[in-house]
C-alpha cells in the first residue's frame, strides 16, 4: 500500500489541515495517509490547546493513521524536529512526505536544500560561524536562490527536504501550496481558512469565528481549551527555584549561561509572559526560550536526545490505517509498533508518558497513556 506522511501538530485541526491531507493523498497517489503528530507539547514551546487523544480524534476525520512524534523532537529546533520526524516516517515505511509551502516548485526547494547541506560542510560556513555570524544570516547571504527563504513554510519545507536527503534519500518530498491564511496570521479573515494562531485565540477567548474554519463534522470536539502556556508558569517557577544552577545547565537546550539568567529573573516574574519579557535578549529567540521553559517543566535533559527510532506509538487509526499497520508488522516483524502502553512497552516512551501526566496535572484531564487505548474508527 502506497503511503504519504504528514508531519503535523494539528493544534488544533482545521480546514487548512483537511485540504493539505486531501491534496497529499491525491497528489502522491497514496492509498494511506499517516499523520506524525506532536503529542501534548508543541514546537512553539507551548502545551497543545487540546490533548493528543482529542487531537487524534480530530485528525482521523481526514487521515488514516496517527502516530506520536517523540517529545524531544517537539521541543527542538526545526532541524532536529524534521530529522526525527523523517526517521519516524522511514520506520513506518512511508513513500512520500507532504508538506505545505508558499512555493509549490519542489525542484527549486530541493536545490536550495542541497545547496544548504553542501554549504554547512564548507570551510566558508565554518569561518563565518567562527566570526560570530548568525546561522540564518550566513545561509541568506550565501544561498543563490534566497528569495525562497523569505517565507516561513518554504523554510520548513526546505528543512524537511534536507532531512529526507540525509536520513531517507529514497523517500519523495511533495510540496503543497498553502491556501489563503499565512502561518502567523493573528485573526480569522476569510470564511474557510485561518492560521492555527488565530483559531487558538478565538477558542481561548470563547469567540465563535473558529466555527467557519474547522470541518463541521468534528466541531463538537472543540471544547474549552485544555491548557495554555500561562497555566504552566507556577510549576516552571517551582522547578527553577528548587534546582541548582548546575542542575539547570543539564536541561536539554540550555546553553551560553542561560541557567544564570533564569535564576536571576524568576522571582521578579509574575506570569509566563512577564518572565519571557525578562529573559528575552538578541541571542535567544522568543520561541527558543519558550521551548526551554517547556523543557524545564518536563525536566527534559541533554541525555534525552535520541539518534534513532526504536519504537513508534500508534495513537489512532481507521480501517485503512489498521490494514496498513498489519502490513507493516508482517514486513518488519522486528519493529515495535505500540498501540497500547503497558509495563512492557512503557520504557520506550518515558518522556511522552511524563509529559501526559504533567499535562493532566495542570489541566485536570484524566486520559493518560496507560488508561487510553488506541483510537479506532470504523470508516
């Protein structure tokens, strides 16, 4: 069965995602679509607005199989996020990875991806780094077709293509042109499409505009948001106050003495946003700092980094997804495709289990990784 992989967060699922999933199947001529989805925490450095189980139900309205992206990838920069996601896709024997981009010209995107790979291994690049140049500036200055790097989804598409070239060169990349809403649009402007940011804001403020940009068949799933980043602040503050500077330095992506800055400002902050304002400098992007705060919340350390995939957590599937999973188990009997977490399989997913427990602690949700079976739809 020919398959197409979608690297997603679905935070939450909306009409743009439905369009992307439908086009991915059509344009790749795939029989099966597989969503490789972030769990309870997302790459923006926030808790997902709904837990992974509810978002899986939403996703199954348009995809056949949903698996969980390892937590460490969701709390990483785009390069590592893409590398782990592509390795999950390879583990699932995916034929094509489809992604949204402002530019649908896959040849142009591939050429830039390959040029960046070559540049990153060049003496010119290394010299620029030694001189203190910013990575993005080096790439923008030295890449010939740098106009593609002006748009956020093009950048992410190129990142996926780099990861495919490095970890799964047999796999195809498919660029699907985004429609209407831009990635960072803050308001719902059109009748059919909006950004995830705008939809989250509409849900948090209990407005009704979101109903125009979410598939009608699953709107009943969109309840009051489970969790926002502000809800995490008290526990983050506790972690920072109760750990030494030495212990803080072991948090996954803390570097350049940031542990001292965290300790310095934590008692001055009264909220998540006020803490972010105190921490922000030219050296650290807002999103990078937010991811670090989530790493602190979940106690994700440098040694938690993974180099390869040893098991994949299946969150949900329909009948087609179930057939594909059966095919995978026959073709790769040595691989671990885990549908239900138990004492035997839990060691594969320690960070994911912990993140669900903390998400539940802060949100009052009850579904955890042990008491929630794989979601199955009979369609």
